């Protein structure tokens, strides 16, 4: 990135990157905790999560992990006949 750019301009450039370019940008900055590097890592994570959601591979287990044993047993009974 051009050192004369403002942070907002640099962030705009990150948003314009395709996924491969963004992945390379993030890989080149491993261990760098600058605001721009964090922004780029977050953008890449968001894109990867969106892609995973779109292709059905994103699994969010937070809701299931928070269920009590009795709730899980109730769900088991509800889902018994579902295949």
C-alpha cells in the first residue's frame, strides 16, 4: 500500500481486492497487528464465512452448545422420526 494513503483509503483498497489478493495481503502481514492488517483479516474472515454460509458448510453450534441436557433430550425425541 502507498504510504501516503489515509487509513480510510487503504481500507477502501482492501474492500476492492478479490479474495485471492486479499488472502495474499493477509498472509504477507501475519504477526502484524496494525489497524489495516486487523481490518483485512476481519474482511477475509467475513468473506470466508459468507462463502461457507452460501455453500452450506458453515456450521454454527453456539445455540446447541448452550442447551441443557433436558433440552437436548427433548430435541432428540422431536428429531427421532426425521431422516
